[in-house]
């Protein structure tokens, strides 16, 4: 039974894993920007900095990874069907 247990991270698909990591990197860059004084220190500005940086990095990287996975799957399916009559 324990061999069927997988962590929540391994159950996520590759595009979601890549998107989550890139969103975390975007939020880390926002924290650096806040610490350097590039963002006003009110809660709304900080929230928007996190949302815009993490959201955009996460969404764009998720979309790119999803497209790459879909293309690779299509190529593999096409190659599998090419050998059959």
C-alpha cells in the first residue's frame, strides 16, 4: 500500500510543477524589490506586487510548458502511428 502513496508534489503534472516553481521565483523577486524599496510599503501595493510577479511568471511558464508537453505528445503519437499500416 505504501508503494502507491505519492507525495502531493509528484501527483501534480509537469506544467503545474514548472508554473509553481516559476511563480515562487517571481514572488522571491518581488520580495527583493520590496526590500530594496521599489514598492510602497502599504498592504495593497505589496499584494499587487506578489500577484503580478508570481501570477505572470507562473502563468506564462505553465502555458509554455503545457504547449511543449502537448507538442511532444503529438509527435510521439504521430511516430507511433507512422509504423502501422
